[in-house]
C-alpha cells in the first residue's frame, strides 16, 4: 500500500506518496526559504488512502544554521513548518507555530454583548471550535485579556461546521468577566486584544473576537470606542482594531478628563445631541467648514496656521484655527479672527459641524489623543482629511499598521508633498491614488529662510532622536535605549564642541518620559522651530527633522546603531543607501570618527557635513525653496473647492 513520507533536508521539504508504481506527480521538493510566512500552499502530490485524509503530517520547528551564532541575549523568532492534509490534498506553510495551528483549528465566534464599568469587563459570546484533525491534542480554554489576566470560557469543539439548530443544542453561549482592578494593576501596554485562547498540542493559541457581522466590510468606524470607564488616573475603553476584533485600550488620564467641563461637554447625552444636530445642519448646508490645527492643538509653527491665515478672506467657506490656551503660541495668535480655544462651547460645536480638517497631524490631534468619546472619534473618521504634513515623508516607513494608510483611521483624502519622488513613495507606501497626492511643498518651509545657517553661524549641535514605540511603556525610562543613546552621543559630542553648544530635544511623544530622567534640566524647553533655526549640526536617527535642518543650512548626522531592531518593528526605512542627506554612523565608534571629521577647533565645518551628493539628494526629495509653498497649497484647496 502507499505511504506518505515527509522529510526535511537542508532547507528543502520533500513530499512523497510512496507507491509501487510511482510517477513524477508522486514527489515534490519545496525550497523552504522561498515560502511566504503563514501562506498556505497546496502540493500537486495527493494522498490515496482514506486514513491519511485530514491528518497532520509534520509540525516541527525549523532550525536555520545561520542562527547558531546569534547571541543568547537576542530574542529569536521561532518559526515552524506545518504539513497537513485537507481532504486528500496535501498542504504546507511556514511561520509562527500559533498562527499555523489556526490554519487547522478554526473558531466561529461572535461577541453578543460587551460591558465595561469600574468593577469589571464582561462579555457574552456565542461560538465553537472546528477541529477535524483527530491527531491534535486539545487542552484548556479561556478568555485572555493580557498575558497574566484571563477568565474561564470554554466553547464546544466540533469535527465540522454546525448548523444553527445543532449549534444551539451544544451550549455555545458563554459569559466571561475579568476584574477591572486586576487590569489596572497589570497595565503594561497601551492596547491589547481580547482573545479566546485554547491549548493545542501544548501551545496557547489566541483568536481575535469580532464584534461585527461576519460579512461586513472592515470599516474605519471600528476605531470608535464601544464602552469606557475611568479608574483612578487611568482611562479604559474598548474598541475594535483594523480587523474588527475587540481591543482594550488603557492609557493615563488626560488632565482635562479630570474636570467638570469634560464630564459635561463629553457626556453621552451632550455628545449624542450635538452629533445628531450637526448631522442635520450639514445636510441642510453646502458650505465647507474647515478646522485647522497642529500637533495636539498646542502649536502654530508647522505651517497649518499660515495656510489658515491665507483663507481668512475667503467668502465661500468658513475657516477656524483650533488651539489650546495653554499653548506657548496662544498669546501670539489669539487676536486673529476665527481662532477658537480648544474645549470652549464653540469648539465642541465646530468639532461636530465641520466638514473638513486641514492639518499637519492626524485628525486625532483635534481632541484628546486616543479619545474615549465615540461621537468625537466618529466625526474624526468622517471628516474629509487634508494632510499638510509637518515633515518630509522620506525616512520612516508608514507600514500596514500606520494610521495614515488607506483604509485606516487617518487615511488622508488629500496629502501635500515636497517632490515627485516623495509623491511616488506616498502612493506606494500609503496605497493612495496618485491624484490625491499633491506636489506643492510643505507649509512648514514657507516661512523659513533657505540656507540661512552658514559657516559663520554659532556652532549649535542638536541631539534629537525619534520616538521608539516599543519603549513608551517602560517603567523606568532610564533603562531605555533612547535615554542611553542621548547620554552616549552627548559624551562624544562634547569632545569636539563646547558643552553649552549641545542642545537636547526630546521627541514630543515621549518628552514627559525623558523629563523623569537625569536629563530633565538639559532638555530644550522652547518651541522646536526655535531650535531648528539655530542648529548647525543635527544629530538624529530616523526623524524627518533632518530634512528641516538641512533646508536651513545645517549638516546632518544619522546615528542608527539600532537600525535592525527599529526596522523589524517599525518597517524598512525609505531612503536607499545612496539617498541620504548626511553621514551615517552605526556604532558609537563610527559616530566619534564622524564628529572628528566634521569639526575643527570646536567649530562645525559645514563643507564637510554637506557634500554635493547630499545637496543633490536633498533637492530630489524636497524640491521647493522659493517660499511659496503656502500659495501653492491655497490654490490647490481652491481647485478642490475646499475653500
């Protein structure tokens, strides 16, 4: 009788159906390194015995000889290979073991109700597992909220899909709840998926919980919160992720959320009433109402305010600039017509009434970041979003999980860029149609003098590293690589330039974290635009701030010692190796060598930082330097009938 044989040899997978009379269709050799992770492939070899139907033929860890030299301290990604039969077809896949097991055992589930209050998070679900592979060992089940928090939740396991009548007889409706106190005590991540977990062959496998109709297309509205509660200084709310699965978000409470004004204006009753009323007004009026703002509505220095001022004489649209009165820029612009204070009554009405947001940031910056107000979140998703950008998009990758990618929460209706090359990157990376990517130059450069920094300028050296999302929730930020990198770079830089000329600027996202370290008193406290205006040498890693400094005449050095980890988590960097606008260092030794090359007697030597190649690369990425970017942007807004 025939015998199915599966074996691995030197990154080759051999699939054979050994028979007395074999032909070329009874054997296949697969190059494992050519396989895409988690994709299921079908072999042309088929099984010929009933007992080999629906059977796991191979499930084992792949060992790559190249990994033997990896340091023990480095975390290795465990990759498995799975070979199984689906009916008489032989299929195979490689990837993470938990993901491969989900190819064999499926969960049919739906969240019926979900509640969240100060005491507990509770769910009522209906579901069952389908496992047609009798050679798999099924163990314990639970509802998983985090790595350490779970609740009993045991669904029935069937050998095949069940009809509704049979399903209801199998007791498929389950209730599960976890203590909010336990969640608060366990806070480690900003968001975590709530999952059904089952043990398969000794491995814990997690399945997302969809709270949607099975055939409903994934929607941006999934990011609107479903339920929320406040516990102490934490805001907890549940929303859905890009796949429609239930996610728990836990974040520190914003100071404004502690006020009576917040409790009134963002109560469900007031929010629902204003949301509904504004919907009626928008339907009855064709007038475009535009809201302009910048990062966290705390700035007026990235160019959005300049575009706003250009629209004030417009008679076909209403235009407003939103700013927090705590902003350093507030006093400077508060007397300008149609400048609106954030959280004022008129602000709330405009949030619901507006048709478009025209901003250098994501729409989420209009309110509290990660707002738990479902009505405001829905409006942010429904706006026509015109993205002015606050920096050149030609460094960090906007991967598939970026909020700006097509289909995600902050997909731009239009985005302005600085060159045709940047346009092509945005089209490829964000999956946007080319017609929605407008080449005008960015507004942030309109009021900056081109190349005003020169050799006679003061020798200010600025260290400004970018935000590392994987370090945001460290209990002690002095343990972060971000913090230690700044210390190391500072120690080397002061060997070559006076210490009082070295400026440390924190990324705005984690400024509060760096303020908890020994660097607190050394941090730049004025607007970022001010420091960029005096910087002669910018030291950064993956930040677009390098393009801003270069525009003004500075030299740029990229310190990228953690590039492999950064790219693995955040995505591949955009520039090719021959497209950088400055020297690159991949170790402290290389950085030291570069600093010795580009300085002399305590001075930054610009001709050594800014080569002809760097200049050529820059102008191909950010093409405009005539100071007319805002004029071009305004003309495009008029053409689009937004103003």
